[in-house]
C-alpha cells in the first residue's frame, strides 16, 4: 500500500522523471530555501517551466539537491550557467528578499540578457490570495520596495475601530490607499469626501467588489465649500479626519494656476480644519510633502503654509489634535513620473528626464499610508512628522531600470534630458533649516519641531489675504514669500 502511494506521488510530482523531463521552458531559480522548495513542487505539476538548477549565495547549500534539482552555485554564476543551459528566464524565489537583493538579481540577469520573474510577496502568500506558482515579472516597485512597516495595531484599533473616519481626497492615490488601510481596522463608518464624481465612484465600487466589512458613505464635495463641509460634518460627526485633498503637480501649479493652488491647498485645509474643530473631531491628520521644506515652487510653499495654518489653530487652543505628516514621492501615484515613463516606453521612447542629476525620495503607496496612520496615532498635536524615505534615487536610474524591466536596451529606448521645469529643484529635503528632529518610538518616523509657531494675528491676516477671489501670479508669489520666509522661487 505504501509503495503504491509513493509511486503515485512520484508520478504526480514528476519526481520519477523530473531530471529527464524536456517539456517546459528551462529556468534557473534564485534561492534554495523553503520558498524555492514550495515553488519546485508547484512547477513540477505544470508543463510551463523546467527548472534546470538553483542558485544561492549560501556556500553551505552548494551541491545540495531540493526535489531532485541541484544547487549549482551562487548568483554571480547566473551568466555562465544560463549560457551553458540555454536559459532565458530566472525566477527569484526569495519572497523575503530585500530590495538590494532583488536589484542585484535584476542587474545580473540584465547583463546576461535574461528576463527576471519573481514569486509573490510573503504577505500575499500568507493571506491565501495567491500561490507560490503564480510567478510574475519583476516590477520597479520590487526594486525600490523596503522592509515591511511594523504598525502599532492595538493603538490603531483604539484610534479607528468603531469610529467614524472621514478622508478628504478619498479618490486620489494616497486618499484611496488610506481608505484601504483604514478599512482593515473596521471603522464604524468610512466617509469618502471627494470632488471628482468618478474618483469617488471608483473607490466605492472597489469597496463593493471587495465586500469590505466597514460601511461607507460617499460625499461629492469641494474642500473650499464651507457649507458643504459643515453639512457633512454635522451629518456624520467624524471622530478622525485624514486630509489628503490637494493640488500637487509642481509645474502645473507654478504660474497661471498659482492662486488656485493657494486656494485649494491653504484655504481648503483651513476650512476642513475649522469644520473639524467645530464638530469636535478628536484627530486631524494633514498629508504634507517634502516639497514644503525650503520650497522653491508654489505647490511646496502652499503646503508649508497649510502646515503653519494647522499649527496656528493648535496654538490657538483647538481641542482637535492636528498632526502633519511629510513625505516624498510615492511610486505610481497619479501624475507621477513612473506612469509617464511607462507610457513613453509603450510608445517606443524616448524617455524624457529633466536633468541627469535630479534625485527624489520614493516610497510605495501602501507604506506611505501605513506610516500616515501610525503618525496620526502618535501625534499629540502640532507636530510635523517626517517619514524615513530611505536613500534618494536618481530619476535617470529609475528610467534605466524601467527600460531594462520592459525588455529593452538603452539603445532601443533612448533617454533625453529636457531641462528643469518651472519651480523644480534638483533635490528634495525632508527637514527645513532651523528645525530639530527627534526620534519617536517608531523607527521610520521622526518628529520635526519648528522654531516658531504662528499666532492668532498671523492667522487673521492669512484669512484676509485668502478672501480675495482672484490674484495674479506675481501677487501670489509675493504673498507667499511674505508668509513663508523660507520660500525662494527657483530661477533656472
């Protein structure tokens, strides 16, 4: 009986003839751990791939066999072995690998002319949403991804579970991801406040398809509309507000749209904040940006001014706790550089980069949203939290990575440099001069303490400046310089 079962299992898993099997495309697997063993078992049941060897940097594993497949050496031998075995693909079977390890594997494979695939991440495997055999192409997010964020789940349950949570800009890149992350903590009601009818429809439909347990309410409204805000807050009585609505495109907001950027980013923030105070909201979290540090453009100056306005409200004795969270670019957000590069590659190039030395901080949208929640939990009122953005990345290197991951060479897809755009600077900073940063209990969050906080008189003058319906570009920039001392418009 045992023998018949072993024979059947050996046939089922192709073990009896796996070494001689010639069907399927030959592939090398990077990694010789548990994930690789699981992957080999899964792939043995399909005819798509034929694993010809394993590569692992652990010298103790060299020469070993896993499910009949031998560990041939370390990853640096990929080029030599791929040529000898006529291999065109490699699969990275290290779901817990760091971004540096994935980048090294991708670069080594690129030099060898190979296509890199990867297995799903650990969290996806554990959730049961995917199986280890669902290999996919390595994406840019895999090369720039970072360690998983550790959240204070117990504290966030106290902050969000059973509460009414309102998110402005709920249909945007950051706003929609905030809604997804908040839903995990089962709020009593999640209110989507969004100006775009289509965007709020899209997030509502997504929640409907996913059968999210938390109830939602969809409100189409402008953050500058006082009456709409007051009616919304009076109806739903939110306990926590996440303010993600903003105009964020730097060149678009720099010249003829400068006053609209001020009205939306500053007046809109003030009106949402005051509605929150009037409704007795306990926590108000504003999404800010690294462009608010020593700003050289209108967008950054408006976000810095919005931070100062929230601090002035806090200093004026507001019971609501105001917390600002400042971070850099998020991969794949609407209007960001990555979707633009992908579109240019799809058209056959060229990819346009403004300057060969321009650098930016990047993080993934889920990580940014999780750290926003964590900062909201930790804030006591009036602080500006700064996210650990890791090392800055050259935009031209991102372009090269995308070209390679798309299966092209730099000869096939050219990179052109077009010059810095209005208001753009070569590098972004996360902390302003004169600000001191202090560590927090969370390793990826630091708190910045400004030297001076605006008072009630400053806030009254700001209100008077904002009350004018229309201002020209020169007047807007002069007004921003008067209110944000560190603002110096870029001159290229």
